[in-house]
């Protein structure tokens, strides 16, 4: 188990406190600040919950008691960003040594070595030595061509592999990886297959892989027609499910016998990915399928502003990316830009 340097942690807490916890504030405000400090350094240092629980309770979220942003606070934000940036750099130096002892049995982006590869690619995207290390972490020789998404399937390592090989100038290998990635599309496009549509394991996750490669490789290896076919498969699946089960919404998706709403397994994540490919959507897609489905989702909100994890669930306790309002931020901010509707500009509990 990795433990954060106690002096670094104390120093971070002290400096954050100087920004957010002036002595003139009330005791109640101080307690709230303490919770938010705990949240920040748990994120930065990946601390086990028990190491910081002396300042928290069993809530699954922190209430935001702070005022909305105003331009007058820019100087404070700049100082805080600088502090966090320096601490992240320090954490990176201590973390990079652990990469040498990674077990390669899990090669996924979500929980395995390809996730480390993606992190390193973002850190030094064009440095040749780093690109070679990234390539090794992908374990491309271990892929079994039976999972189709960026986060949890073979499409993730293959997508990153295409970009790395392209930047290393190995065009022959790049083309081989492109063909392997495209080959996965046969099952994705087969409407008789049992592949779901959600982000972690389904068609939306494959769509992301294709968009990711096209964004980073030029000329773009996947043509408009191929991307449109993936989108149509997702839309047809949603229409079919909705019609068969007589939902009063244009699109409905099922995963493990539930109708999830969140970003990981549900409708909001699927719609978000479709909107990421907005140039491949028709006006009819937007106005008769996607927009009415978003409106349907908004009608499912709890009084708190949060969202249920799936249809029929009345428990207002999940405030996560997978389930709940945080995952809806991605959909609603993108929908606000694409559809230009003020109904998507709303308070969200995060």
C-alpha cells in the first residue's frame, strides 16, 4: 500500500487553508472547508478513506456551500491552480517509479496498464522514449479481440496504439492496428449481436475509440460513412428497445435487465457520446430522437436535482460519475452547446 508523505500532506492542507479558510469565517464554515480540503487531498494523493475520515462522515457527497464564481476571484483561483499543479508534479515523480512493478494481466484503460499508458501519453505526448514506454504498457500482443470499448475493451489499447505508432513514424504497424480496430466494428454493427450500447462495454464506447483516433491521426483513418453506421446502430437499438417495451420516449437502452440513466451504463452517457459526433447527426436525429430523450431524462430528476441510477429506483443516494448527477454534467453541458437550449443550464448537485 502506498502512503503519502505526511509532511507533504500537512503542507498541502495548510496552504489550502490559507486560501479557503480565513480566520474571520464562522465555525460552521470552517467545518465545511475542512471537508472540502479532505476531498481535494484525497483526490490528489489517492488516500484510503480511513486515513482522512477524522474530518468526514458517512455522506456520499459534500454539500457545496460556496458562492458562485465571480471574476473578482481570479487571483485566488490562479494561486490554487499553481499550488495543485506543483503538488501533482511532485506526486508524479513519486508515482512513476511504481510503474516498473505493474502486473500486466489487466490491460484495460479503465483499471489496467493501458490506463497508465494513457496517463503517460498525456504527460509527454510526443517524446520518443515515452512513446516507446507507452507502447510496451499497452500489451497489444495479449488482446483477444472480444471486447469492443475504449475503457474496458480491446478498442482502448488499440486506439492508443494507433496514435503511438503513428507518432513514432511506423506506418505499417499503424495500419495493422487500424485494421484490428476496424475489425471489432463488425460485431458493433451487427444488430443481432448481444453487445449493449452503453459506454463502458457497448457501442458508445466503441464510437469513442473511433472518434479518439480520428482526432489524433491525420489523415483520419476512419471515414464518415463508417462513423455514421456506428451512430445508426446505436439509434436503431434505442428506438427498437423503446418501441418494444412501449416507453413514451424515442430512445431507451437496457443493460443487465435495467434501464440505467447515468454516464457509465445509461442513457446520459450514450447521448453524450452521440453529441460528441454532432457533425454526423442529422437535424432529424437531434430534434426527434436525442432532444426529446434528454427532456425525458430531465423529467426523472429528484427534487434535490439529482438523478436516479435507473428507472424505477427511488433512492436518492448516488452522486457519482457512474450513477447520479455528476455524470449528467457531460451530457447537459454538451447539449447546451449543440442544441442551444437554456433548459440544460441548471444547477446540478456535485
